[in-house]
C-alpha cells in the first residue's frame, strides 16, 4: 500500500460547481497536511496548510482532515475555469527533518 | 522579489553528458529539496539538504549528485548514470529544518536528453 493515495482523475466539472478532492494515507504519524495547486508546466504553489484534524477555510477553499479515517479533503466552492490545474496533497510527520510525502495529484478541469 | 529561481527553464542534452540544474533561493530558508516529476508519477524526492554542507538521499538518488556549499544554492547534477533523465525537475525550500514543512517551489526545469 502506498503511503498516500490520490485519485488522478481527470475530474471535469461545470463552472460554479463545488469540487471535492481527496487523499487517503496509511501512516498515522502524519500530522501536517498541505494542498498544492500546479498549473501545466509550472511549479506547485501552496494553497492550504493544516495541522492535525479539523477544518480550515480560505476564501473559496476549505481543507478538511479526518485523522481517524486517515482521509483529507479539499473543497472548492464556486469553481472557476482558472481553478483548472492539478491538485497535489502532501503530508509530513511531526518529527521534523522529514520531507513531504506527495500524492500523485488530481487533474481538474472547470468548464465554462 | 523573494523566491526560488531555477535555470534554465528548458534544457537539452545528448545522452552520456552530465548536466547541472541550478536552484537559488533568497528566502533565507534552511532546507532545500530536489524532486523529479514524470507524467502520472507525482513528485519523487531525489535529494534534500537541511543545512549547508549536508544533504541526504531521497527515494530516487541513483544517477544524481548535489552540493550545498551556500545556504542560497542547491545545484543538482544529472549524471550519465541516470537511466531515464528526461523529466521535469523541481527545486523547493522550506523555512525551518526542524519542521513543520511548508515547502515553496521554483518554476521547474524541463530536461530532455536524446
């Protein structure tokens, strides 16, 4: 079993839809969870960062962490064509000096 | 402007040649990382460095080498021993080597070896 699993998609939604992107993980030691957005041929940019369980909201984006289920989600409300990108989840342990472990990314297309 | 720069954006080399990819950051970050990205493979860690003059192998270090002589710079050499060097290479840095990690990425270098 891979440490982090992420459905690669592609996921295609109409403009204005609510998008749900998800990752599951197997290592219960993960404490820090991140979502990155990557446009084609560009470097990933950090979107959301959460620690442990709970929700975090930033504008149209909400990140959720359910440590009991080892499941994290990113919700995008009122999706826009400019949200079309690949979304990567990433996580790390609490012990420091530990590189991030990335999911393979989900490709999202928002159709106008 | 603060950030991470990678150069060049596109690089072409003949098989059998070593090539060095540049990564510079002016964020005063302690840790720096090199990843390789292939279609459908996600990001795979090649090497990382938490402090000057120290670095560790990642998951796919074979055929690569790095140095960290300055805090701002972490060049990656793709050697002729790397069997499939054509890929998109990403450099990243993070603010605190003791974690937690919020890594910031450069724009990437696309290497094509023929």
